[in-house]
């Protein structure tokens, strides 16, 4: 994508800032954020930062493409204030897309979630039934439905990307997220600091861990191809948390046992296993993940190894 005017909402957040910085190499990029989960420090100088909320009236939507990533992006954030969750995730989405439509932008790529697949130990295709067991999942499903409306009624190209467990590590743009960061980032930081990573339950739950660089490439491919509908961005491989801790220990040259605690999230809504089927995305764009689990862990751990080497 070259010489386009692009708006990234949630643009100082973890995924948003990685996307904005990558796009800014060849495009005119605005990162819009209210600073809830992100920080302008995540942005390169080439990105224009606008401090605003997706609920505001006068958004800078006179652009060629909108990447809508702004969201209260976890179960916990929603449970704290379900009404606010709906406002940001649903109303904020409709508000942004409607303003973009009025400004003549017809290409929107937005974040939805893989949590709505529930527990899956085999790859989840986009066609399978989905459910909303939490306010967070309901809000993302509502986005998908509103996207259908904008497409059917106004012929906009609306690509919903269902992310699987996205990570980069605290050496990247995840540090600001703290307790909301991906488990890979949190566990690596714990182990490197000599602390025991805390695992809910017995550690047999699995995640399809996807490196943010692969997700960014997928988002850009979706916009370039003006995709319509729902697409998975994951790796198609899953690893359990015990294996994750074991591999992080091996990578960091440590031997720290995890601490197992009772899962504070009710069993009925806890997503125990995730795995993406990325066939649809591959067939539409040729996109496939390039960063393996091992390679990704090396990248996450590299910052700790370089800092210990310099001591």
C-alpha cells in the first residue's frame, strides 16, 4: 500500500501502533487514540497522532482506508463496565464507520475476536457457529453484524479480522498494556525477572499464539484486497501454557516453575483452547504466517538476553 491516506483507530495501542508505524513508511498515517491502553511513545515520528475518542463527532475520517482497532479489548475490561464496553466497541465502531462513509471512504478493516469460537482444539473456520458468552464477545459480534449492514446497504468493503492470541513482548509495544498484555509477554518478563509465571488451572489450556508482525501484514493485505466479510488471523498451531513456560525457560536459560492458581474466570465462559483455520485468508490474499512459535519466543526473549549480556 503506497501513498494512501490512512486512519488507524486505537493507533497508539499494541497492534495499532505496530500497524501505524509500518504503514507510515509509504503512506500518510493518522493514529487516533484516547490513551486508554496505548501511549504516543509507541509511535514513530512519521505518524500523526490525534488525541480523541471514537465516540467523538469530528473524527479525521477523510481518508482512503480506516483500520478500526480501538476497543476495550478484554473480558475483564468489559465486566468492569459493560455499558462503557458497548459504547466503545459498538457505538464507537458505528460512529467511526458512519463518519468515514460520509467522507467518501469505502474501505474499512476492523478488529473482531476469535473468542467467539469457544473451545476448539482443531482449527476453527470462519463458517462455524459462534457464540457470545461474555459482554466482550457480544460487542465484537455486534461489530460483525453492523459491518454486514454497512456492506449490504452502502456497498462498503468491511473486512473483520478475528485475531488469535497476538503477542510481541515488552521489548515491543506491549509493555504499556501490563496485566492486559499477552501471556507470552507476561510470562517471559516474569521468568526473566526470576518470578514464577501464574497459570490459571493446570496449564493444559492452549492458545494459537500469533506474532504481531504477521497480524500487521494480514491487516494490510485485507485493505489492499478490499476484502469483505470475516477472516481469521492466526497460525493454525496451538501450544499449551505448560509448554510455553518450558520453552521460555529454555530460551532464557532459567528453570522457574509456574505457580498454578484456581481460575478466577468461570468455567462456563473461559475459552480453554483456540486454533485458527487461515485457509480463507490465504486463498483471498496469499497471506500466511511467517513467524514460527520458536522464532517468536526468540524475538520476545532477545531483549532480556541483550540486557543481561550488557551487564
